[in-house]
C-alpha cells in the first residue's frame, strides 16, 4: 500500500498533563506528519474520568510508604472510553520503568500499526490491578525513573512517527539512521570544507560515490565498535567490507 492509501496512524495519549504535549506534537516532523494526514494525535485527561468530586486520581499506598498511587477507577474508565472512540482498539502501551525496553525494532513494528494508545503514569506508579486488568504492554524508554510517563510518550511518538511511510521527505533519511541496520550512523559534514583546522575527510569531497558508500559503511562499523560494541555482538555476521 502506498503512503497515501494508508489510513492515518492514530495516537491516543492518556495523561494527567495533556498540556505538556502541545509544543512537541505541533512542531517539526510530528507536526508535519499530522498536517500531511499521515498521523493524528488525541489527548485525554485521565482526571476527566474520575468519579471523585475533586477529580482525584491517586491515593496513599496500602501498607504505608511514601508517595501516592494511581487509582484503578479513573484509569480503567479512561482507557475503556478511549479505546471505544475508534476502530481498532489499538495497541495499549503502559509506560513504566518496569516494562520491556523500547528500541528501534519496536518503533519500526509500531509504525505499521493503525492505532497506538499510550497510558502515562505519575506518582509512585499504578495500582497493580491496572497492570493486571488492562490488556496493556508495559514499555520503558530506559533504565532510569522519570517523574511520569509523559516524556516517554513523546519519545515513543517521535521515534514511531518518523518511520511512518511518507513522513520523512527524503526516503533515505530513516533508512540510514542510527540503529536502522543495527549500527550507529556514520559522521556527517557540511560546508565549509575546513573549520578551525578540522577538515572534512577527502573522500567525501571526491565525488566517488562508491568510495563514499564504502567509507560510510566502514565508519558506521568503526563507531559502533568503539561506542556500542554490544550492538555488534547481537548481529556480528558480516565483515566490514561486505556489510551492506
Ligand atoms: N515512567 C517513569 N519512568 C519511565 C521510564 N523509564 N519509561 C517509561 N515510563 C516511565
């Protein structure tokens, strides 16, 4: 299916802070993708689904301890209502540091979906029954603790949207990105050819496209070996000069 025939990838973001997303979703690639009709973003305030007269969504943990825990009722009500707003119900991702680690492979997989529902937590975390009772995949954006899932939702949305066919103007850009082929990306240079004594490698000025492609491949592998040898260990089947 071509980029134009494909239905827009729909994102629903469930959060206590819908206002923080505006600038991210409006600007740059994410904004352009929406303008092109390739994606749509829908923000939902979990507080709107609280049955409490003060719109409370959290409470103290049973058994004591610090912080507050997000309650089941508003989260279940919000998730259920949002999932019914459109077809299909979509992939429901619960954002938590305890989840499966988000990576480029998962971003690629998600870019082929029709709908992604992102559930952002706050405070000490979710009542365990949210995890148990909702058909959610738990996803983490890294081994550190954020104050809430909102930055994680922005990270995931950004990484996925740029892979949706038709979003990036230049067809090559996403293909040569770091991780696209399991390697870090090669170095880029633009004018001038020399800046403060640092010269652009001669090969890039040579006009020899085969030599440039070779240099970039080797550079990508060299960088990956230097900085992220763990990536090569995962997929070390091709020697440098044959890699392509
Ligand atoms: N919420 C808090 N920390 C997080 C993380 N590392 N990934 C996803 N959601 C989170």
